[in-house]
C-alpha cells in the first residue's frame, strides 16, 4: 500500500509538470503569433496603438478571463472585434472589450530604416518569463516605387 501511495504521488507530480510545460509551450506559440500580427501591422504602416490592439486580439487565448463585456449578455464576437479595432483611444477600446491580462501586456515593436526594413515585435506579459517574438520583412517599398 505504501508503494502505491508513493507511485501515485510521483505520477501525479509528473502529470502536473507535463501539464504546466504544455501550457507554457502553448502560451509561447500564441505570443509568437501575437508578435507576428503586430509586426505585420507595423509593416503595413499602422500606428503603435493599432499594433497593440492587434497583438491583444491575437493573444486572447492566453489573456485570462473576459472582464468586459460580462458573461451575462450575448457576445457577438465579430462585431466586438471589429468595434475594438476601430476604437480611437484606450478608454473607448476598454469600454468595448477587455481581458484581465491585457493591462500586463508589454509590446515592443521596432522598424529598421532604409529601403527594405525589417519589423521586429516582442510580446510578453508582465511578471512572465515567456515571450513571443517575430520578424517581418517589409515588402511594401518594392510596390511603392
């Protein structure tokens, strides 16, 4: 009986470690995607606020619970996302859609100079050791000439 108890404790511990590792890997993949979306938004000429909104929407699966709108009313996903992206400032955007971890999201987007510039983006949540990174080549200058 003692061997069974020790084996169950060990197997449970291994299962919980594997579960946490899988969640961390999933979070990294989603944050990479969010960084790629914000880098692409910067590449096509959108401002930093739009890049931040794009990264937030892409990171919804790991953004915690939805704070606004509450779960009581019907939630029309496409219209909420469209209205959120069309919002003019941060207060209006928070009045349309808000998740608990968005306030902790840190986004860093930088573009290089020159004819062909690379846009790099990094997304991470404050206090977290997992971050997403992306690099997008700007092809627009080829077409603008």
